[in-house]
């Protein structure tokens, strides 16, 4: 199976107060940690909604500002055009994603229950997500995952989701 790793990075970082993708943990940007976590599990990597050195940028669809689902639609659309079978998604503010977490997501569609931005999504879900975003549906990842019939995977130790600067001090 050809998997595209997609970092959803187009958020506003409003709770963080500055660009959290560039915030440092152990001397490295959060987004670089996320890329490193996806790299062993994906044939290629992209960042959705922002520029990042050495990584292909793709846009949220149908437009920016739709939250993680807009980023996911951009990733699924790109993946479909490049012949990938699935998208492994992760936030730019995620630390501690492990091989066990990724393995638990197979088969797709599946999300981590505690952090639904981490998911394995079949490219065949692209049209359903586009229809979902065109409708008056919520922008909830949980809502779309339920609509799609995605499994919600419970793990003992979920990855950390960094929302505020003080979250970095807890790691």
C-alpha cells in the first residue's frame, strides 16, 4: 500500500500565541518532530497549509480556514493525483507518535480516539469528504470519521498534542 504522510499545518495557533509549528522541543521545531515520526511509515511527506523547507506544500481544500478537515481534503486530493492508496495524517503539534500507534490504525479508515487528527484515511474517502465539507455538516474530525465508519483506536499512551507553550514543559 502506498501511503502519503501529511502534516496538517495550516492552523492559526491561537491558543499557543505564536507559530507552534516552529516552537522548539529539544532544540528542534515541532513540525520537524512530526515529520520524523511519519517518515518511516510513508513513501512521501507533504505539509498542508504552510511552507516548510525540503517538504512539498499543498493547500487546504476547498479553501483555508476549514480546520483539519480542509487540510485532510487537500492531502487526499494530492494523494489521489499521485497514485497513493492512503493518507497518514498528523498535526504539526504532535509529539510522541510511535510505530505502534501507526500500526494500530491499519486497516484504514481509523483515527486515534484521543487525538483524531492522527488517522489513516483511504484515498477513496476524498469524494465523501468533499461532499461533507460542501454541506452544512460540522467541521469535526470525529463527526466525519463516524460518517465514514472509521474505527476509533484507543491507545494506552497517546501522543502529546501541544496547544499552549506550557504544554512543552510537561514533556
